[in-house]
C-alpha cells in the first residue's frame, strides 16, 4: 500500500467509515435475501450506494475496497450458477460496474480535493463541498442508466437523472420540489404512494428500503421496478440526503407471471383427458392473461389430411373470428405454408391482408404459431385482439410455449389412446394367429393362461388352474422332446435368461403337434426373478412348410444342375421314403397328352416287373388308383388292394410284390393334371392326417419341379419360334446381354449389312454407322445401357451396297419377374421414305401457311377494295342532293356512281370466276372468233381507265386476221385484266402497249408497260392467288390479288399459258399470253360471231303491271321509282308471304322476285304462284345476289323465267321487259 493510501486510511473519519460500513452491510443483506430474484450482474448494482458514499467522503481507497468486496461477495453468492449464465451475465455486468465505480470515484474525489484546496474557511469549505459534491452528483446522475434521484430527508425531490425524466416524458419543472410520493411516477396507484412514503420515513431515520413496485411512464405504460431508497449521512452520522433508485424489472416480472401461469396450466392439463377440455382451458387462460378477443385451434383432419379448424373461442359470441365462408382463415394458411410464427400488430397497415374482411371479423392484431410434428400432421394456434396491438416478445414466447405444450399434451393423449387400441389389436391378433400368452408366479407356482394358450395344447375350453403347472406342462410335451425342454427351462430359471424353444406336444386325442414357446423373467425379490411371462404358438403348419421348403430346395438344386427330370423326381421320392414310418414306396407317373396315358417317371424302390406293367396306364376312372386319380383330379385312397375292384387288372401282380395298399394324389397346376403321385404300403391301411399332409408336400414339390421343366422346354421352343419370327420381320433386330454387349443379330440385319454374325460381334456392328452421327449415337446408347432404360434414336446405317439409309432405332430393357435386368432387345426400322414424305409434308405445311397468310391479306384487301367505290358513291349522292339545279354537275355525279358500281361488279365477278374455276364449275363457251375483235373490245373497255390516268395505249395488230376457237368473253376478260393491271401499276402519263404476233400455230399477245416493275424473286409468285407485289401506298392502286391468277387459269383453260417479265423495280413489266391458233370446222355459211349484241329498243316497251318483291326496302323502293319513270304500274311487298297474296290479288304481268326472303324464300314463292292457273302466264324474273351456276339451275327448276344478278343495269331490265306482252 502506498504512503498516500496509508495516509488516507489514517485520516478516515470514524463516523464516515461507520456510515459506509452500515450501507455496505445493508446492501449485503438485501443481496443475500433477494438474490434469487436477480441475475448475478444485477445484484452488483445493490452495492453502488456504499461505493458512492465512500467516494463522497473523499476516500478513493475505501471506495475501491467496497467495490472489490462487492464483486467477491456476489461471486460467492452465485457460485452455483451454470457457467454460461455466470460468464455471460456476471462478467459483463461486473466490468460495467467497475467502470462506473471507477468513473464515479475519480470524479467525486477529484472534485472534493479541488474544492478543498480552493476553500478559505471551514464553513466556506463545507458549503463549497456541498455545492461541488451536489454538482458532481448531478453529473453522475445524468450519466447513470438506471432511475436515480436525490431527495431531502423529508422526501422533497431535488434531483432526478435523465433516464427517469425521459422515460416518462417529464421535465425537471414537473417533479423537482414536489414530495417524492406525489410525483408522476407514482400517480397511478394510491397503495404505491403509501409504500414510497413509508420508505421515506424509514430512510429519514437512517434505514434503507428495497421492494418491488410499479411506476407509471405514460397513460397506458406501467412498468415493474426494483425500488431502493438509501440514506446519505454526514460526518456526524446525520441523514443529509436520500438516494432513490430503481431498476426496470418489467421483463423479469412478466417472465415470472408467464412462468407461473404456464406451471398452473400444465398442472391442470395433466389431470384432464379430454382434448376439447384442454383446448378450452388453454383458450380461457390465454384470453385472460393476454386480454384476447378470440382464439383458434387448427389441426390436420384425420380423414381428409387437410388443415381444419378444430376449436374456437371468442369473447363476443356474435362475432366469431372465422372467415365468411368455411375455408381456412388466410393467416392460418400462410402460417402453415411458411412454417413460421406469424405476428401482425396492425391488420390495417399490413399489406398482406384485406382490411375490410378482417374488420368484419373484428380483428386488429394476431399471432399464429405453427407446430409440425411430421410431414403429415400439423397444428396452428391463432390468437386475436380486436384492436391493433404491439405484441411484446414475452407475449409471443408465451403463445409459442402454450402451442408447444398443447401439442405435447395432445400427443401424449393420442399415444395413450393408441396404446389402448394397440392392446386391443394385440389381443385380436394373438387370437387370429393362434398365439396364447401365459404367466408363471415363480414364488407360488400359480399360473395364468389365456384361452388360446390352452387351445394350442388341444383343449377347446380353458382348463382349471389347479390342473396346470410346471409338471402339467411337462406332461403335455412329447416324450422324445421332454428331457430337452426340461433342461432348457431349468437353465433359464438358474440364469434368469429368456426361455426359447420349439418342441412337439401330444394333444388329448393323442395327435402330435409342434409349438414354439418363449418366456421372459420380470420382478425381483432377494436377487431372484418373481414372475415369468411368455407366449406359445402352434407352429405345426410352419414345420410342414419347412419340410416342403427343404424338399423344394433339394429338387431345385438338382434342376439347376440340369439333372434329368426322372432323376430329380426319384431323389424326391427317396427323401420321403427315408422318413416314412410305414415302409412306404413311392412313384410318380406323368401325363402324356398325345396318348392320354400315364408314363412312368420315377419309382426307385418299386419292383421292375410292376413298373413295366403300369407304364402307359390309361387315364380312366376304372383303371387303378393312379388312372382314376388322373381322370377325376381327386385323391384316390385304396386301403386294401385285394378287395378293390379298381385293381382287377393289376391286383395279382401287385400282391405278388407285396403291395397291399395304394394312395394316389393328382399333381395339379391350376386345373391342369401334370401327373400322379402314388404311395404303396406293404400292409392294408387307411391314411391318417399326417400321411395326407406328407402327400400334399410331395405333391406340391413335384408340381413345382415338373412345371419348371415343362416351362424350360416351352421357353426353348418359344425362343426358337421367336428367332424364326424375328428373322422374318421387316426390321433389323438384335439382342444384348445385361452388360450391353450385343450377342445376336437377326437375318435382316445380316442381309442389309452384307455381313456374318461373327463380323458384328465384339463391337463389329459399329462400322455400319455414319461417321458424322456415330459419336452422338454411341454416347446416348451407352448412357441408356448404364441406366438400364429404354433407348430411341434416329440415324443412318450403311447397307451392303455402300449407301446409307435412315433408321428409327429403339431398344427396350427386359426384366425378369423379380425385376432383374436380363437383356436388351433392339430394332432398326427403315424410315428413309417416311423422312422424304415428312420433308414433303413440311413444304406443304409451309405452303399452306403462306396461303393462309395470303387469305388473311386478301380479306383485308377485299374490305378495302369494296370500300373504295363507296366513298365516291356517297359523295355523288350528296352532289345530287345538293345540286339538283345544276344538270351538268348531276350528270358528272351520275357518271361517277355508274363507274364505281361497275368497278364493284367487276370485283365480285372476278371473285365468282375464281370460285367457279377452283371448283371446276366454270365452262368455256367456245366459238370461232377473230382475235382483232376481242382485242378492240378489251381496249375499248380499258380506255376510260387509261384516259383517266393519262396513259398512252399503243395497239400493234398483224394485217392478216387471226382466227381462234375461244370463248370471246373470257378472252376479252383476260386482256382486259392485263390492260387494267398495266394501268394500275403505271404512274400517270405512262406508256402501255398491246402487241399481237403469230408464230406457226401459236399466237402471242404481249401487254407491256413502263410502270413500277416487279422484283425478280416475285416473278414466280405473281400468278398465285391473293398475291400482290409489294408497293408503296402512294404508288399502289390496290386490288385483290386475283386478277393475274384468273388470267392464268383462263388462259390455261384455252390450252395456252402466260408468262411475266420484268427487269426489276421501276423498269416496267411485260405479260405474254400464248394461245394455240386453232379453229373449229365451220359450215360454209357460218361466220364468227361478233362480240357486240343487238340491244332491243326499250322505248317501245308497253306499260306493264309489275310486282316487286325484296326484303331490302331501299332496293325495292328505288326499283319501283325507276319503273314508274318508264310508265309501268308497280307494286312493292317485302316478304314471301305478302308476295303470294299480292300476286293472287294483282295478277301482274311481271314479278321481280328476290330469292333470300323472310317467311317464304323466292323459290317457294315462285312454286306457289306457278301452281295457280293464273300464275302460269306471269313472267317471273329472279332478281338476286346469288349468281352461281347452281343458283341459276335451282331458280329454273323453281319456275323462274329469267335469272338476273344484282346489281343490274336498267337498260338490261327494260330490254327484258320489252319482250313481255301485257295482259288484256
């Protein structure tokens, strides 16, 4: 110890030392008495007051000594804490304690010494010391993290640290100067105020206080506080200040309350066996403790396997926390899916939820806890509050713990129920399995046995206990096994080890049976067991099966060695003869399906003369025991051959060789008789049960051996047939072993490759693969072999001619009945032709796709082309309406309308022509014509269009007339389309030429322009239907893309062809039509017809009575006005029924009749009129939009005189009417 330290100790005031010592003792007592409520680190803070007091006495050494003693005492007090708690809690907090103490001691002592040096008088020193120490205490309080303050001895608060003020949102003016018990912190509870006042009164008299209480921080925030109040003494031992302090122990208190509730609930659950009652207790406890509004239990439904609500509780019975329908609540589904605890403090601000739905359910906040025991069983506990709420960590942990404990308890109950069910199931199982249980009291010798135990020993009912014991048990054991069983039992008693053995017993009816016994020792008294529990089971059937298995094993071993069937069967019979107690001799005869007889197979001990005699025995109910058994498929027992009529033909020989009895049993495989097993005895006797069972074992073993040999023979035959079939299939075929080594190729493969089998083995087949594909093919093939799975690939193989052909190759893995891979079978199917066909189909598909695209473009273009004439038509109608006084303008409008109508008619006619050609319904009306007339007519028709575009059209015709045998209208249509096409795709003021030349028997018509031209890649497509050469919109005149296709088809119908030439875009184009120069032989007075037809003089038409029938009122009314202008008397109706009535009433001269009418169509109307006497003279004209040949035929059959297609020209109609004679 340094001199300065010694000096301080020597100068310590006795009163100050005593005050520090008393404070330290009080802190020690509090720590010792209340230590179980604090962690090690928390207990250190109880010693802060004596440290501060020593520092205030300006004694640094004493303050350090108090701090060290505090740490030593606390470490001793909590020496039993586990290492982790001690290190994590005590070590860390002790560091903080020392740092704080060091800081306080340093600050206080320095401040006091500085004040002492600067003071002048003793009284001034005291005052300055008090002020300085007060300031230092204030600084210290401000830095302190717990609730601390300074009071006068009367309890008036003078100082409060920042922690105390800020936590309650207070300022110094709110509390300083007030009696401490009347400050805000204690305003929530009068009892708390009384506790504080009592502590102040005690401290005023020098006594410290410590107790747990509560403090108010806000209106709804009350915390638990470890409150301490220590007096501060002056050097005279008088109380000068009181130091209140408090540590927030809210979390600890909550944990204690939660633990107490959990403990109580757990104790309650242990005494309850009802799941519903358990759920009720948990929901009520949670609701009361956490102030809940609702609670849900959801569990996996045992039948559906889906999570479902199993229990619910809600504070308000009228507002359950369930969704509006029966589906699982969304929050529960999400909780189960994510398998995480779901915590929502405010439903209205959480984006995962629909606020309105949860408002209807009265939910503001919730917690969902999932528990998953395994992949199938799930459980979710959901709690709810009706308003938003900030869930605390301890509350979340409490709910999780409740969920866990509920699950544990429910699983415990389920396990108990399962155990009870298992016990019941065990009893039922033991009964069904003929297993009995027993118990032996080793002290008294008393026994307890089940009914099935006694039944195992041959008793139908339980026998009295006094008749059974250890000795009674030994009496039932077979004499040959009794000694061994007794030895094992006594050894088990001596060593207290399990008793296990199998032995024979004798039933009351003297029959012998096998049982298995097992016993174990339990209990202890004097180092020895007191009880033995065990079971017994009847294993007679198992023993028989073991014998059968042994016989089967021996037979199968011989079969595996490929021994002859007769030798295998002879060995089987010898093994049975060796174990026979009656000198039995056995034999097996097999069915020969060809001769319907039994052929001798094995009988190693039978006399040879007898064997030769019965070999080939006929299968018949009257031919001995064996023949009868094979015929009836039933066992035949002959107890005495000497007196059996069946043995009339074999009796003497059998008796001569000592064969006195014979039992025959058919060897069956399903309903098929494989053979007969016979047992011969030297004395007459009937079969008992044991003998019959032995026969059954041998019979089934023989069946197995015989059937397997037959199957092997059938398999060999099947393989031979398979190879013969596969050699003749059209595919190449091959087989590989389980390792993937190809061992066989069919004849097709060898013929295709021109190789031998040996050349293809050991990988020789690989040379037939194409080098460009073989690497990928072999890799995929090897992968499938390694995995033992099927393989499929397509690749070329080289044939004997050196050419490659494409094959679809497949390989299938073949497994036996045990699932073991035994081989692979593969084929190669020639698909060369199919690939070629597929390529053609692909091209056709592409062509159809292109055609479909063109169709769509055509429909769009058609709509455009049909709308184009409508605009000028509508404009012209407006001109007529507004310029009725201007004849010249009206005439222009009418001309425009006529031209546009003509354009629309041409479009529709072209469409109809294409349709007729496509359906092969267009016929040419050929005649001898002069080509010049056709050309001039086509030019005349195209001239208005060319003039409108200011084109120059030049015609070059040969001087000599050219005669053709052609349809003049169709040929004119061809040239007209070409001229119109040239006009359309030539910019204004262009040049168009039509040139006709003749060479030999061909005439060539060229239509050439200097227009937009055609790209080279489009020259082969311009004649395709719906095809249009791409043009800029400002250069295109539109069109449907059918004109050139129509030209080509009409030319080809005339036996010619058409070609297209162009040097590219902007360089014009040329279309050349080539036609044969052929004419029909005409009579001398026959001349070619002129295209112009004479038109009748419509001005000479007499007034007629005309009935107009059309459901299009505009069409009917406008037609009426036109005919009225020409002095005809007209009447209009708009449906078929009115037409018939009007015709009967008016009896008109002419009826203009539409076809598509409502109620009655035009055909029906015409037929109805024609059936009347007055209707036969009426001229009926079909005026319709249907103009196909089929339409004209139907109208003619219905009785129409004429068929006109809309829109019609008035002149044509008037010309037709001019031929009608009006009725008188």
